C-alpha cells in the first residue's frame, strides 16, 4: 500500500476580517514520492493550503498530519517541519531577501546549525545542480524573474526536503526558464521528493502529474489520476478547467476512426503525433 506523507482532514481557515472561509472542510491525502498537480481558479484556496503545509498558517480547525503525526506547532516542531516541507513561492520577491545569491541559499541551512564547511559544500552542490553558480555574487534583486525562480528553488532544495511545494512556478517565466524549472522538478521526483504544484497549465498538469487535486471555493472537489479528472466534464465545468489539448485531439481522432480508442490515451502531444506518423 502506498504511504501517505501528508494528510489533511477537514481544514478550515479564514483570513482575518475577510468574512469567508479560504479553506472549508479541506481534506486530501498526498502519497510519498507523488507528483501532485493542484488545479482550481484564482482564489480557490491553493496558496492558503500550501502555507498551512509548512505551518506558516495554522488552520482554525481540522488537522494536518505529516508522516502520520499531527503537525507540531511548537517552535522546534515548526523548524523541523520547514526543513522537510519547502515552499517555492509564486513571487520570488516574497522569498529572496539576502544580499547575494550565495548568502541567500546559505541562510536557511546555516540556521539549521549546520557547520560552515558543510553548509558551503551543500550550497556549492545545489548551485552547480541548478546551474546558477555563475551569478553567486549578484544581489538577488538584480536577477531576472527566471533567475530568481531558480534561486528560490535552490533555497528550498539545499535543505534536502521531503516535500517541495511549487506555487504556480512557471507563471511569468520565459520558455527557457520554464524548461529549466520543469527539469528541476523532474530531478526532484527522480530523487524521491514529493512534489505538489499549483498550475493553470492543464496540458502540463496532464502530462506531468500522477495525481490531480481539484480545488474549488476552499474545498477539494476531487482527487485522482489526471486521466479520470479530465474525463469528467461536470467537474471541469464547476472548477472552470479546460481539457488538455492532447485529450481533445485524441478524442477527435478516435471518433474519426483514425486512432484506436482501446489503446491507452496519450499524455503528451509528442506521443499522439508519433502514433499518427506510424499510420
Ligand atoms: P489561490 O492560491 O487558489 O488563488 P488563495 O489561497 O490565494 O487562492 O485565496 C483563497 C481565498 O483567500 C481567496 O478568497 C482570497 O481572496 C483570500 N486571501 C488570500 N490571501 C489573503 C490575504 N493575505 N488576506 C485576505 N484574504 C486572502
Ligand atoms: Mg495562489
């Protein structure tokens, strides 16, 4: 049976003075090592949930379980949690505050009480991996949006987290940086890290995720394999989601008798095209 690394049960949370629930009976299970896409309109509660996952916000009621244990909101509990559950914020300017890239990435790990030498080694390794060593001395505010995003990811990875949460990582990035971010995400999964990602890119979510969570008005409407989620028109309508292009095209080609509907549906456009070229 798959192991659940993070479990939410009936979370409720509202921002002070807002008069409505940002999370309302919010429940889900995240399997260890999974690639989980969070889908839902702006304001549905994705970021609020993410901020609960590493204890920045504490739900008013309901329980979050990390590795089977209810979250510990003591100072030590939160420190331990933030090592293990890292968030890459949607806006890097909310994450980066140090004078240089090197200092930025060192900050968190030095705070853990790691020796200077061990921290240096870890920071150098992650800068190599993310290919950002060339701007190590640059102040973070002088970086491009894409570079800032890579530094934010390095910030989180240097802590060797078990879960990495990415809040709309590709919004406002150029195609080159989208590729670099996607590659970094692949590397995380290859290392066994659980990745939770909010995205509006249904094509990417469909191709990438092994689990999709549909959120609407502070609740989880449905959690399941993307193939099932995107095959449910009523669900997509409620959550204001569109179907992935590859699914639309596959359906049309099956209806026209060009492709065999009994074969497994392709997840990527390239897969669909390669089936067409062999015809
Ligand atoms: P999403 O990330 O899915 O776009 P959010 O979690 O940011 O959704 O927002 C959920 C709800 O909480 C929305 O109604 C939003 O307006 C509200 N909200 C989010 N952040 C704040 C905040 N800092 N103060 C007050 N309300 C907020
Ligand atoms: Mg958000």
